[in-house]
C-alpha cells in the first residue's frame, strides 16, 4: 500500500511541477525559456510514473485532472501557494528551486520505500537525476539574473 501511494504521490508531484512551470511560462516565457523547457521534461516524468501506475494496477489520481487540480490535499495546497508567490521572474525561478529541492527529497524517500521494486527504483532514480538537472537550470537562470 505504501509503494502504491508513493506512485500516486509522485505522479501528482511531477504533475505539480509541470503545472507550476506552465503557469509561470505563460507569465514569464518572453523573459526565459527555463519554465517551458523544464515543463516538457516534467511531462515525461509524470508519464513515466503513470506507466508504473498502470503496470501495477494502481489508481491514477492525476488522470483526467485539469492543470492546477490535485487529489492529494497537501499537493493542492502546495500548488496554490507556489503560484501565488512568483510575483516577478526572480521569485518564480526561486519557486522552481523550491520545487526541485522538495522533489529530490521526496524521491529519495520513495526510493527507500520501493526498494523491493527494481523498476520503480529505476524510474525514481531517473526522476532524481532529472530534478538535479532542473535545479541546476533554475540556479543558472537565477545567477544570470544577478548579472543583469
């Protein structure tokens, strides 16, 4: 049950990242491609977890939900907070840093829970590497802002 919930959580958390980045891309996309580029990757992440949900016959909470809509209350509240604090490009990029840091922490925890499922651990490991790359991209974009 814990492994199944982990899959549901990670599916929604990856969707949260995508949805937040698409939201900020609509506002700041003319200033940076960081949000749109990473949103594409987040879509691949959420699709990868959806494949595991399907394989293991676990309900996909994110299926047929709209952008910004989440079934796990904690993630709904987080989304609502995160889209409210990016009042300029810098703070929106900082939201990206926050998301990726949280994502990496959560993925590490779910890897430990899922250690008996090598396929799940493999997907989570790919998500972890992707999040590290995304974190680097947000930090680089923030550093570039500091140079202007």
